[in-house]
C-alpha cells in the first residue's frame, strides 16, 4: 500500500536534471564544426547553449540563425554514436527514482532533446523503466516553455496539473511549469548558476536531487 504524497505525478527534465550528457553534446557539436572547417569550442561554452532544443543549440554553436542542414546531419550522426557511452546519471537520481516508483508516484520525462535520443539514453542507463512517457518536442508539437509540451507529457500520467510537480535545472523549466499551471522544483546540475535558479522563483529549490523525497512526503521546501 502506498503512502499519501503531496504530488501524484512528477515530470522531469532530462539534461542537467537526471543525466549529464554535456560531454557527448560538446563532442557532437565540435564534430559538426570540424566537418565544416571550424575550430572546436570548449565544453563549458557549449554547456551554455543547451536547454532550448537542438536547433537553438546549433544556431548558437554556429553563430547563425540559418544553419545548413549538413550541420544537423553531422551532429546527429556523431551524437547517435556516443550519446549513451558519454552520458552519466547524476548524483542521487537512481535511488530517488527507485523510491518514487516504490511509493507509487507516476513519472514522465519532458525534454527539449529529440525523443529518440532521450529514449536511447534513458534505456542505456537503466532509467527508462521508471517513466510512463518520454516526450521530446517532436512528439509534443511544441517545446518548453510552451505549455503544450508539459501538458502533453502530463497526459501520460492521468493526473491533473494540480496533482503534478515538474523538476528541472533551468529558468526555462520554471517558465514552462508556470505556463502549464504545474508546481515546479529546480535542482543544480546543469548550466544554470544557483543564483539564476533562486531568481527564477520555483516552488521548491533542491540542494540535492534526493530532497525531492522530502517534498513529496511532507511538503517541506527550502
């Protein structure tokens, strides 16, 4: 028998929230740049480009609003090769997801990464089993912060917005949640600074990913 929890459903961002795949993203970006005769960029700089989807990532990395189709093709080919081997589960995530599953919380992933890559990574890391759905912008027909993305993901949980919590690592995740009428928690682990996350005014700030369990069990927030 499951214990009462504050939220029946929890939706998660992927990169910087559940998984660190920045090394793979950086290598794929730099592979595309090398293929087009450009110098490599540092991983920390590329990290700053992440969060708004693949097209925006490549536009920022190539400093152009009109990126040739060959750039995306090169990126996707290289990323497909290394996205699993060069991605790792962030601290506390495995044990926390295991416990959320044990107590009957329904979970799904809402990410601006293409769905196929997201599924592939989560399956390779052994996390996909926890999620009712894994929804990229290609499935939702919109991307965060558009409410349609988060609400499309929420549909898979059979829960109402008032029963759900979204967990992310960037101000865009807070904006998406606000647009959707869903409470939101933020955790450091991605490209945003603690100051940026505090300024975003989420409902909950997680010092550690496992703090999520306390929020669901007793409503405690920082």
